[in-house]
């Protein structure tokens, strides 16, 4: 586990707090706005940032994040530009950053080149949605050497043997997606979460965060009580879309996040 991610979960645990992980699509609506949003989110209390790399065929994402990816791609955002932005961010941003996305942009960039550049600019972990453990070696042979955490996903449909196999090879934390399907299209059921989290806890001691469908402070607080943290993605991206062009975008986004973080304390 990278030092920033490990220290973050350790500090939160010592203070009996849960991690607030927020997903943001890089370059929606442009990289300059993303840069300012990230600094606003840090000040608002976000613990870990998931910075999404826009992709033309985001099969795991629902319509909200798909639309954000399209806006970012239309504005000319590339993986190179995102890594350059993160390098600039690291002058002021001290919280862990996880790059979230699909394998094609990384493969096109070059696996070894990506691993070296991502580590150099201050990325702490990567989550590659469409790269299962069995196929991850060609990337991990480089990212593991640099010390980048390889975040893995488990789902309600993942059986115990599969969870064991995934968690044995995962680093950083596990991301439990609380519903089947794509992001932002349904609400998670608490009873299902309780059952699945208990099952996962019997198998691994990795920190566990829960995502998919979390959109309100009350909902965040309830779900976080069963895990080490929660992820807010589509609800935040939707807020950005509704306020593109609004001069108060940063304040509106920060206020939304601050309310959720307060509910987690």
C-alpha cells in the first residue's frame, strides 16, 4: 500500500472516521476546472480522489459519467494532459489520488511509460475497470515495481473463492460495488450490503470502500457504517454537469461534499 493511502486509512481509523472517496472525470468540462475542483474538494474534506480518465467506450459507466467522458474528450483531454495536471496539483494537493479508467488509454500510452510517469507525478493507485486479475500482469509488472497500488473491484455476484483470489492480489483497498449494472442507475439495498460486507470481511483485512448509487449524506452515513469508506461518483459528476458555466461551481461542489463528509463523522 502506498504511503499516502496507508496513512489515510490509518489516520481515519484512529479517529473513528470513514473515508470519503470522490470520483471526478478529468477534463469535465476542462482540465483547468478539474484542477480547481480538486483543490476545493481537498479543502472540503475529501479523503481520497478518484480521477477518471475519459474513454470513448466506458462500458461500466452509466449515462451521467458517459456524458462527462464525452464532454472531456471533446475538450481535447488526453492521458498525457491528465498526468501533467496531477503533477501540477501535487504542489498543493496532499491527499491520495487514484487514477480510474479503462485499459485502452494506458495500453496506447505504453505500460512501462505510464507506470513510471504516473508514479513520478504523484499518482498513488490505479483502478482499471476492464482489466481482471488474470489479465493484469502485463501492466502490473511495471506498476508494482513503481509501488502504485492496484485497486480491485468486488461485486455482489463475486463468490467467496473469487473474492479470495482478488484480495490476495489487490493492494491499497478493495472497491465493493453495491449494485450490479452500471454506475448511477440504481440505489443500493442496505440488507444486501450488510450480507456482502460480512462475507468480504471474513476473507480479507484490506480496507473496504463501497460505491455505486450513493448520493445523499444520510445514505452515505448509513452505508459507511458497514465499511471503511464510501465513494460518491455519479451524483457528484451530475452536480458538475448541472453547474457548468456557473461562476460558483467550485463553491457548490465543495458544499455538496462538505455535507457528506460531515455526515460521516
